[in-house]
């Protein structure tokens, strides 16, 4: 089996007993291929049966990537056996072990049985909660890989662990690339942002990110001019998000008070009481939930519906971006949304005039505050003005 140095470094990390083995690097550095080679080797030579799960964002992504590469690896070794492959369940059996492929958008699998080894391919495309559910059901080693387009939960949650190792690689670590492939990659040196991530394998910044002008602080200010809460309702599929927004010295200070699924209206009211929110604080909530607003208000809280309307999403974003924003370090989900909330792209990869409908629960709660409390009357904001801030 032909292997690169990336394979060897992963073998060393696995034999050293590392819990988290993270492969970050450029395009064509053999991150995925090397990890799959190692997983097959582990399954083939284990003394006891193993369950190995290989996960990516979607089944089409798996079919074009990991499954195709895995089959190629075994065929090159003369080890592929059609009888061992369950095409329906996407499971390959090696002796008494099994390697299963499933997508992160499959709740039954994500929240299903445990495994011995987990491999999350292109983990940058998977949200943290999905990863966490997979990780807590993994008894031994977790492999993760990605092109480091920007910082995300991998940097904040995984690489900080004492039993985590980072394996950095570039296309230069893959001696099996043709000269034509190398020339094609190196022809992009003039594109600085692209080259940083896909040429050098170094962490970049998300292109088209929407939320601007913010930093992370230790705590909220004790003295402020105004204070409001923003509330975005959720339950089964989406989390309920509540944020504390304070205006001090012409800048916004923002703290995450709740970000969780399964909260009904009574639980939300109880949570507000539990964390000591004064009953006189104005709470601006999603106007699409009038029943929820009435029910929580009946418990003694001052809720008002957000003033939505035409272009209210981009208008709220524009108002939010006018202010310097200070987000508390404990507001993990706000930080994650700020880093990932971006403009949709058209078929040519260019940003459009609409944001993605993801990574926006705490941001929506902040928008509601902006629309009701920070929007100047008669302030008509064109989309070109909003995009100018991106």
C-alpha cells in the first residue's frame, strides 16, 4: 500500500493513544485518503471486533469522497469484496469489524448506538452540537479533518484538549501528485486568501461573513444606558435563543442567556426568573409567535413583538453592524454564529443579497432588539448600503 508521510504521522498519533487526531491542511495533501487507509488497516488487524463510523455532512458528499476513496484503497490492495459491502446501509464488514458511512443530517445515526472509532470528514461543515452527540458515543479515538477556511469549534473545543494532536499538511506532503496537479495548485499563489487555506493549509477567514466589528470580552458592563433582551423561539429542530443586549458608551455589549432546544413557554419564563432577569426589562420576541408572547407575558414578563416587515432581516443586520459589539467569552453560540453567518452564494460562487438561513438564532434575537429599539424612524436603508459594510 502506497502511503504518504501524513499516513505515518496519523499512525504514530494513533499508537500514542491520542483521543483526538486532527488533520488540517491544504487541498490534495492526502488527509482523507491517509485517514481511510489507516482505518482499514486498524479494522483488518484488530484482535477484537470494532465499530468504525465515517461521517460527513451529507450522503452525496460521502459518496463522492470517502466512500469512493475507501473503495479505491481496497481495490488497489486487491481487498475489495462486494459481498462485504452493504450498499443500502453503507456498511463494509472486515472480519468481525464493521466500517459504516452515514451523514451528519441523519438524526437516527447521530443519536444512535455507540462506536469505537469516529472519523468526521470535513468537520468544518458540521455544527458543534452534531459533533458533540457523535463524540460522546465514541469510546476510543476520534479523527477529524478539514481545510481550515476559518476558525470554528474545532479550534475552541477540540484542539485545546490535552489528548489532542494537530497534524498539519500541504500538497507537498503528497508525493503521489502529478506535476500537472502541483502546477495547477501553485498557479493560484496570486489569490492570497485562497492560497493561505488551500495552498499553505493555514487558517483563513470566512469570505462573505456578515457580522462585522466585534470582539470578545470577559463580562458585561455594570453601568450602561439601556438594556433589552432579544428572544428567538425554537423547540424541536431549532434552539430557543435569548440574548442580553446593553447599550453603553455608544457600543453594544451582548451576553448569551439561553441557547437550547426543548424549552416550552413555561420553561422559558422559569429560566428568566432563575437567572435573575428583572421583570421590568423589555423583551423583544419573534412576532411570528403571538401565542408564546402572550403566555410568557402572563407570567409577569414584558414581551413585545419584533417589528418585522419587508427587508427586516437585512435592515436589522445593518443596524447591528453600525455598532461596535462586545460579546462575552461565555457566549459560545453567539461567537459561533458571528463567525459562520454569511451571504448566500449564486451558482458562480458570488455572494448574493440574502443571508443563509443558518447560524442565525442568536443573531435573530439581536435583530429584534435592533428593529424595535435602535432603528431611527424614517431610516430607509437600501441593500447596497448594507452590503457596503461586508
